[in-house]
C-alpha cells in the first residue's frame, strides 16, 4: 500500500509540474515578445513563491468533496507561476491597505 501512495503522489507532482511548465513557457514567450517581462525582486518574489507553494499544497487534499478547493488553488498557483508581476500587484495593494488602516508594514 505505501508504494501505491508514493506512486500516486509522484504522479500528482509530475502532472502539476508538466502543466505548470507548459503554461509558464507559453506565457513567458508572450511576455518576452511584447516586452512585459519585468523582474520580480525582494518581497514580491517571496510572496509569489509562498502563494504558489501554499496553493499547490492544497491540490493534494484527498477529500473528493473538496474538488473545488483543489481546482481553485491550482488555478491561483498557476496564475502566480504564469504571471510573476501578479505578486507585485498583491504586495502593492497589501501595502496600500496596511497604510490606510494604520497598521505597520
């Protein structure tokens, strides 16, 4: 039984990787062609990879009734993989929200 779980886990990881790489490459080519490929640095890069890691971790939930959460988290993770500037937008908006509410950054 443990071998079946391990092989299922690696099959899931392989599917995530194949899908993510394919979509990332297509969007990367588009961003390069149109000159919209900005470098992501600092806090934005950390936020990007934390969101991807958290979202992709949720895709491993075993309950069939949580299919909507697995699909949604996969799409969110894929969005942050495909469009790195999305992390900058999130960090910028969170920074604005914390300034307007008086919270320290």
